[in-house]
């Protein structure tokens, strides 16, 4: 899996959980963001602006 902002590979834990987050846009589509991008961009709005 890759981050949609920085295109880095996202790590997965042994329980198949991602080390990042999913962000839903207004249409309901899920976007994937890594932990580093989530740390830099604090709000959902900032994350969606970088993805689009």
C-alpha cells in the first residue's frame, strides 16, 4: 500500500493494520495517508487538499 500524498510505502502490522489513516472525502471515497504525512498535516481538510 502506498500513501496518496508522498507515494511512500506504508507499513502494515502483524494484525494487518496500517501505520497511517484513511481519510474520507465528501463523495465517500477513502484515501490512504501515511503516519508521516498525518503528522505534518494535522487536519482532515489539509490532508484532502494535498491528495486532490
